[in-house]
């Protein structure tokens, strides 16, 4: 099972409509309720861009990275050339507009055995082969 940026971002922000859900989910991940949960290292890149748009300084961004990368049972998957190519192919095939969403979908299809993404983002519902689990229902 994979998790994408919406829950991770809500977890590190001081105020977010998804924060209560994210806090419960991160606690369950840390306790090992789902076994090892993976995510793409691209979430750290996306987090950089949204944090900068938010006006965050680099010191606070580093604190966010430290918080996310220290969550027990959450492992970060490297991208590969196969994932890079698949991400762009998925953008074309399924009309995805976010390169980050494309990377998460490609990683789920290429590197996650059950092809499942924990996300509130319904864009993953249109990608053949991916199962999306809404974190509000976990």
C-alpha cells in the first residue's frame, strides 16, 4: 500500500481540513497497522513546491522533511527510469495534469505489489490497475 502527498502534507501543516484524518492515519502507520507503507520520494519534491507557495521558509521546510522521514513503517521509494517513462505515459493515456500524480500512479503500478494508493484525490480512480483507498474510511 502506498500513500501520496495529501495525507503527508496535512500531517505536517499546522492547519488543514484533512489534519485529523492525517494524524490518525500517521499514528496507525507508525504502529504498523498496515505493515510497511510506501510512498514515492517525489512527495518530498511536491512538498517543497507547495511549501514554498505557502510562503514557508527553508528551515521550516527542513523540519517538515525531518518529521515525514522519521515516521516508522513509512518507506520512500526511489524513482527509476521505468517509473519516469510510465509517469509521462500515464499523463498522456489518462489525461493526468499533475506530474506528481503521474509519478505516484506509476510508482503504485510499478513498485507496489497491491497497486493501492491511500489518497483523497479521485484522479487515481481513472487510472486502470490502481485501487484508491480514501483515508477517511480506513
